[in-house]
C-alpha cells in the first residue's frame, strides 16, 4: 500500500450512553478492544482502534457516552473525553438507537455539527425490529434532523450492514500514509487494556448492585516470559461496596478474577497469574486530582 493510493484518517464514534458504540467498534475491528456491558456509561475513556485494510487505515476513536448528568467529577471527565474526541477528526460516526430520539442525542448532534466534519448517522439495533418496514418512519424522522453525509441502519451485534458503514467511512478519509503499523490494534498500553478487562467483569458480574464508583488500577505487571504476574487494585467508595464486591467467602471476587484472567490470557497469548485486591477510597470519583492519578486525564 502506497501513500498515493491509501486513505488514512480518524473516525470518531459518538453517541449517548448505551447505544452500542463499543460493540460497534469491536465488530468493525473484528476483535474485542472496548469493554461492553448492558450498563450505561461503561466506557470511560477515549480508546483508539486501528483497522488496516489494503486500501485504507481507519483510526476509530471510541468515546464515553455524552450525557447531561455532570454533577460528579467522573461524569464531567467522561463528557470532556467524548467531546474532545471530535477535535480534528475526518468523519464522525454518530450512533443512535432505533428507538426514541432523546435530549442527549440532540446534545451530541449539536457538538458534532460545531466541528464541521461530515456526520454519518448510524441507526443501531435494527435486529430488534419485527420488520424492515417498521424502521421507515424512524429513518424519515431522523433524516430531517440534519444534513447527514449518510444515514445507515445497522446491527452492530449481528454485524448487519457494517461493510456498508465501513465503505462510507473510508470515502471520507483523506489520502495519505499510514500513521500506525499494519499489525497494531490500538495505541493503548497492555496495562490499560488489562485494567479495562477487570472492570468489565466487575460491571457484568454485579450489574446494578454496585454503582459506577468502581475503578481498577494495575499495581504490578511482571512479564517472566511464559507467565505474566499481575496485581490489580479495585477501588470502591464505601465499605458496603467492598463487601458486595468480595462476596460471601470471597466467591464473587474469585469469579471476577477467573473471568478476567481468561480474557487477559487471550489478549496477551500467555499464562497469567492475576491477584485482585479491593480497597475503599472515599470520594475518588468526585476528586479531580484523584482521577488524574488514576489515569483519567483530558480524555486520555
């Protein structure tokens, strides 16, 4: 692939919480990168996903969901991370649910329009419709909201029409050399991805039992060749949350560790010894300095 024949550029994936942005990114890449769960606001950081084809390199930027709840420092951080991802991108992929248009959708659209970048509106979860005709009134209504570069109904989970979306994205990328190696998947460190895997298992295991005020910090990552030893610290805000996370006789924490270890081993293709610890740190999610020390810094 030569610079004169290839396209390379940034495509930001944005939308309100829980519309399927991370699921969309993972299926476009053909590999899991962003963590997912049924719980809104699972994604907290900008995550760069790199897809290299014969004719193009697409630099996908997955973002936290833009939402109106900005009372806590963590919420404000996620909103900043989402909006800062729009700066300098070549195309915006705005994801909406095939259901109702909400106030947060309008907030996202306004932020996108301010950039001047082309906006591809992706209507996700069409597999939940009983018939294709049921979607027509929804598409007509959405088409009237803005001058979109394209409006594409997809099912990220079932991988329906993702090829159509990908071709539309490439059409808006400038010609130029690759910015990353052909075998690179992300610019994030392995330690970051490991912490995200542990947090995903916590979110999936506990559901609504534990609030969003849980984060994971990798304290030690020692690579001994055939085995990688990892120690991860899970932070909660209250003693009651710690008890819920650990579970009866440590059963829940062990289950989280087992599921996380299996995913980490698939990620790095080596045996992993994973130790999890739980610690109470009151108010970390509403402390800007604490957030920065935990890696929550200006969307990166």
